[in-house]
C-alpha cells in the first residue's frame, strides 16, 4: 500500500552517544523523505557529538570517536536540516519517546528556531506495539517477511521503518491511510513537552506526569510552590521541558497581572 500523503512524510532515525535526552548527542542521522507524488529522497549524515562516544554505545551501532572526529557538529548542519524538515510530518520507530525529543534538544542547543509541535508524528513502534508488541527486527520479519540486515545502522533502520508502515497499512484495514490518523493512533499520551514530563489532561490543561505532583495542574503547583519551578530549571531536565514550563509560568503571571 502506498502512503496517502497531503504533506511530505520524513522517516528518520538517529544513532547517538546514549539514551539520555538532556545529555547525549546525535552522531548519525538518516532520513527518507516521501513526497505526496510518491517520489523519495534520502540522506545520511555523520555528526561530531563533541563528546566521547561510550564503548557501550559503539557496541550497538559500531560508530567510534575516530569515525566522527572530522564530521560537522550538529550546530553546523542544524539550519540546513531544519530546512529539510520544514513542511514535513515526521515518522520513526520509537521516535515519539526518543528521537524527536533528542532532535528538539539538539536544535535548541544549536539556537535554531524550529517548531516541531506544528508537525504530525507517526511512531511506527507504537502502532506495532498496539498491534503485535515486538522489536523492529521482528516487525520487519513479521510484516515484510525479510531479515533486517545491518540493524542499528540509521539507514537500514530508517528504510525498514518505512517498509513496515506500508505493510501495516496493508495488513490492518482499521488503520486509515492518513498521517493525521496515524499520528493520533501512534501517540500514547498527549504530551506538552517532548519528554512527557507534562501532559494535557482530559480538560486540555497541563498537568505534571511525574514525581510528587503527578496529576496536579502545573499552574496550581507553580502558584502554591514556586520553588518547584526553580528546582526543575536547575535540574537535569530537557531544554524543551524547561522551555514549556517557562511558557506556562509566564502565561500564569500575565493572567494574574491582567
């Protein structure tokens, strides 16, 4: 089944120094952009993370410090990458929980203004977990009847993710061939920030999704215990989380003053 697209859909995958969104860095990014007319455009880039790559990470993706020492930093490619993403919806495997939050962090660190919240996100892993609950290699075998060669390389994982989504649409008639539907279906929560530290409740209001104030309105907590804002801003939280928290705080202050 071919994808029914109104906007280009960019499948992408990241290889990184680790899995900590606030501390780790991208070392490889690969994308496959699928256009509404069926044309495809792909690119893979290595990135100098400006930090050592842990041996445990190299053991997974095979990329070493030597491999990336002469590559551009993310800041050097950020503007051109943002231009490629402009106007595209995004798709990946476990992308809502990891790749998109980390990508947003890298753009913030590079000082490049890109509003990823305007994009629709399709997470193929979430669709898979809701339907079958397996890994990407198993998904590729299950849906496409192929073995995933070179797993944990960005290019191979990106292409496999694209093929799995098309096969999922063929297999499940209840899945609409529509990016808006797939985006909503592949979301477990309605996140305020990409890391999911804050989510929207049933009334559309921001609540904390962790810690002692889990389930409490963010505005109420910041009003009753303003020190919590400073604790989060000084803590090891993602830049995007701090950005959204500040937006809520400023909105509350403006409402109070008016």
